[in-house]
């Protein structure tokens, strides 16, 4: 069983930065592709970024060049560095892992507003 716990959300001004963390329990983390999704009020949950066990990454077009996903298998953690934040980045951000089944965190709120 894997549990995912996000942290690092908050209120930031446009142009600012935040770093989200996802702490994972269990022994399979290093074999799991990890991803971040986000859901704005009244909208569907959308893909943001993914990092595979190999370290390869891919991003949604809306965040390319601004967000960076990374992982530390020794710490069972994944991260999302968010720079040049925009009001449209406001959402609840969810950590996601998948290996045989899907795992979701509880989400962390990110609000970009002046």
C-alpha cells in the first residue's frame, strides 16, 4: 500500500514561485512513475507533469518552461518547482503515482493572486 501526502501549497503573488512536495510511503516508490495534476474550481482535473523512474519527464504545454518536476528516490519524494506563477495556475494540486493501480494524495491548494 502506498500513501501520498502533498505539502508546500499556499498564496503567492503573480510572478512568484512555490515548491510542492509529495512524500510517499511504501517500498515501491522508485519503480513508480509520478505525476502532478491540478483541478481548478468547476473544472476537470488536468495533467501537469510526469517523471518516470528513468528520470524522463513531460509537461503540459501550459506549464512548459515554468514548472519543473523532480524526484528523490532515496527520500521517497517527488517535487514540483513552480516559477513565474500566473493567476490561471490557481488550483488544488494532486500528487499521483501508478504501479499496478493508481494512488492519489489529498491535494494542496495553490492560489496565485495579488
